[in-house]
C-alpha cells in the first residue's frame, strides 16, 4: 500500500492493481500534461496535472465503491479504470483533441489500444483484469462505467474541486462527500437517493459557474486557438505523425513548435504570452446559423478571405466558433417521492442556467494586436455578423463585441 499526500483529498492510499499501474509509463506521462492546458495564462497557479487528477478520481471511485458495497474484482476494475481514465489524453489536454480526432479518428477516452499492450496490460492481466473490460469502463460503458464517465461520475467531482482549488476561484466547490454517500443504482442507472435534488443542483451550478470564469475565459480560448493552429501547421509542415503526437506530453509539443520554422512564431507568442487579441466577440444572436454549422474547412476559408481583404498574413486570423452550449449534468437522475426523475425535469434552476449559458456564448475572431481592429471590421462584413446597436464590454475600446446587459 502506497500513501500519497494530495492537495485536495489529503492522504490517498493506493493499493492493489492501482499501485502497479501508478508506475507505468502511460500513467507517469500524465505528470507532464497539465489539467487545464492554457488556463495557466489566466490563473498562474493552475499548473496541476492529469496525474494528480487521476489520483483524485481513483480516490473518489474507491470511496463510492465502499458506499455502494461493491467489492472484489468488480471494484478492482473500476479502480483501475478510474486511475487510467485520462491516459489517452493528448498534450495540453482537450486543447488539441478535436484536431487530433480529425487526423486519427480517436478521442481521449478511446484507450483500448493503450490498455491492451505494454506494462499496463501486464499489470492488469497479472491481477486477473481484462484490459478491454477496463477500457470499456473508461468509455462509460455498462452499469459501473457510469461511475467513471457519466452524469454523476467521480471524474467531474474531482476536477471541479481541483480546478477551483488551483485557480483560486470560489465557484467549483461541491459537497463531494455527500454526493458519494447518496449514490445508488436503480434499475441499472446511477442516481442520487431521495432528498438530493439540491445536491445534484450544486454539481450543475458549480460547472455552470466554472465555465465562463475558467474553462471558457477569453484569454484561455485565444491561447487554445493559437496552440491548435500551431499544432495543425506542425502536422502539415514537419515529419510528425498525429498518432505519435497524441502520446507526447506538453513539453514535447512546445519544443516541436519551437523547432519548426513554420510554427516558431506561435511558440514564441505562447512562451512570452504575446497573444492575439479579440477583433470580434459576438453573442449568439449576432451570428448567422450557417457560420455555426460550418465545418473546419469552411472556417479556414473564411479566415483566408478575411486575411486577404484585411491585407494581413493568412495565419494572422483565427475564427473561434464554440460548440452550442450543453449541460450534461441536467440529465442526471434523482429519486423524488420514490420515482427516478431527470434533474432537468425536476429542477427549475436548470432552465435558468441554460439561459445563462446561451447568454455567455461568444464567437471570437482573433488577430495580432496591431491589426485586430482592422481584422474585426472586415470579419463583421465577411461573416455577416449583426452587431447593430451593440455596446462594448470587457474589451479594449474599438473592439467589436455584443452586450446583453445594457439596452
């Protein structure tokens, strides 16, 4: 048994198969993959890693299993899946995941190949655990997979508390001990027991508050967009394979960006925090539906058109179109008067938070500071953005943004 001091959960005891998995290269690589990618450019203390998060998820999974009375090999599979759930992450976590998915067809939770070979497979099989069964749990398959990846999963419980702790913001605080104690399986579904609507709402609210202040902060989004563009150029310009890049850590990617002539400019800007600025920061209502539905190639064509008309380098324009807002937690199940109900059907808070998410959604057009206003003017015309009557908020004077708080 190994005891590890954790900044969030205090002492974490690691035993069984998890103690062996902890020392394998795929798990140790997570020491060098930051949990929040580029968010440390906003919150300098947000330097925690996927490794410590994985330990936290293991700890919470172990606690949940104890409360649920699940033991033996079933429990060991879940503990292994909890510790291994992030080994598929690429460098900088989610920041380049969509790009690598286009190249490889794999997301971070597709870990069958990683768990089926090498030291991880050996450790699992020596403990009579099927690597494919563990990988299925990582993907959220089956009843127990809901503990690792689902609406009430221990992954979410750890990262909200951990991210709030390391960024210093007060919004991600949740009563994870109560959440764990009140988990039940009803007809194969993981639910919160009677009297826990507010407990479920707290998870929902924490995520809704962390989203605009941390996960979707405009500086983090700009840095993420620049990192993604640099990585795309790296794959095109250098002798780098996307499958190989998926197994790099943060330092590997940054060094490769520095060493490639086509991407050195992006690396230098990220190193020195000389980021692009917002030329446009537009609300959902100002954006044509066709732009929201545009694929990667169409967005790139829009960027080239804007760059041409603004007479700037094509790499000086980045259009950032976020996904439509979603609220996975609203589908979590709670027991009310002996009946299992979706939180979204029971809680009036859900609709309010959905409306807040829509109000917070922004399309961004980014460019170097010297040309950001010119790029913004061209982007408004080219993209057909309706910014009439808008005011400016939280951006430099002259930058185009829509505002929903003032009339």
